[in-house]
């Protein structure tokens, strides 16, 4: 007889928190009058700002994060 495995329920907030330190996305933004890109964690938290997309991507890689595309 095969026993059923017990699965715990994971909330959407918990799932977002798991990827927060690994996954990020960029959004055009403005900070102190400078147009650039806001860096967001998986849960939507703003992690940083870079004046260019290239600089934002370098910052992500330096922190071991993966850039994902969100549409």
C-alpha cells in the first residue's frame, strides 16, 4: 500500500520571500530627478536603483541575483 505524502500549504507571500534574495526584475523609475531603473526583489520590494539598465544588471549579478522578465 502506498502512503500519501503530507504536503504543507505554502502561501504566495512565503513563495515570494523564498525567491526574494535570488530573483529580481527591473522597472523604469526616477530617483532625485534622475531617470533610471529600480531593482525589485521577487516580492516587489525595491532593492536599489541604477541610472542605466546595464548598471542594474551588473549590480544584480554582483549580488548573485537572477534577472527575470515580467510582463
